[in-house]
C-alpha cells in the first residue's frame, strides 16, 4: 500500500493555543516553542529562533515561524525581515522560510475569517476591522455576549481548526504575507470547499 508522503516541517511557535492546534492537527510538524513578549526586540527574537534552528540541526523541507507582533513598535514586516535574515545567516535556505506574524495576536487570524465569524457569532453583518488590535478581547467579548466563555486552549484551538487562512488573508495583510510564500497542499491554508466553488 502506498504511504502518503508528508513534508518535513520545522515550526517555531509561541503560545500554547498555537502549539496545541499544530500538535493536534499536523502530526508531521516538529514544533519548537519560542518565548515572546514586550521585552523581546525584533533582533532578540531573530537571535532566539536562529539559535534554536542551529541547535536542532534538522533538515526541514519547510521552516515555519508563527509569532505575535504583540505591542511592539516594529511592524509585522520588520519582524519577518529580521527573523528571515537571522535564519538565513544561521544556514536556513531562504526559500524554505515562511513567517506568520499575527497582528496583534493569533485571535486576529481567527477574526479575519469573516465567513467563520459570521457563522460562529450568528451575525451575517460581521466585518473584520481589528487588525493590530487586541483580538483576544474582541473575540472573548463577542462570545461573552452570547453566553460563551472563551478559553484559548479550548475555544481558540477549535476556532483555529475551523479557520481557513485563504479566507483570513482577504482581510489580514499578515496572513496574506505568509500565503505569498507558503504554498503547501494543506486544508488549513486553502479556501473552504463551498467558497472555492463560488
């Protein structure tokens, strides 16, 4: 019987919600946790990830970095450029590096999928206008209004699985920037079947 070949993916990921989502849905991805926060400058972030890359010594087909911009002054593009430069200096092939800097946090990726949020919130008029804002607060407030307690490691993980990055990319420049380089055949990156048909 022919066994399906999966790409060798090395992912540098902050946040328990994001790591849990990957571990539950993509068994072929090797996840390396990274620290993040206000005290981490773009250069410190780049050094951290590149040092982990060198220490892992893993010949990956795809190198994915998934972090939040948080409250930094640097733009998502600034962070992507710094991390890419440090990884290539550490020996990572530039064409294998793909970086998602959620602006301002991963909840914004979920909120940017308008079709998903219209369904989840039962609000056909929902429009995403929260790029760069506190997406966790927006999401938890919207759920609270409907009597639902939003928890990252439960609701957040489930919503990330329902999310489709091709849809989020329509409203989020951060997600769009990732999909400009990352073209793996993967359900999470692609439009929902019903939307692809439209």
